[in-house]
């Protein structure tokens, strides 16, 4: 079985070692909506704020 035949068989929706190319993986991906972008951005913002607050609170609570 040639490489081209294996590649054609890999288009069945399963990921194998031969089908790990970006266009194969993203071929049937659903559209990314703006709401999802806002959710990701706000999640990162909240995580950064929590990290900063934690870095301020933990050393001060240990030193007292």
C-alpha cells in the first residue's frame, strides 16, 4: 500500500500518525464564534488577576 493510499484511508475521521497534518485535522472544524473568543480572553484575564493577587497575598501572609 503506497503513501497516497494510506493518506486517502486516513480521511475517515480518525487521527493516525499519517494524518497529523493541519489541513487534515482542521478540515471539518466548526467555525470559531466571537463569543468563544471573548470567553477565552476573559478567562485569561481573570487567571492573570488571580495570579497577581495570589503573589501579593501569599508572601504577606507568610511574613506576618
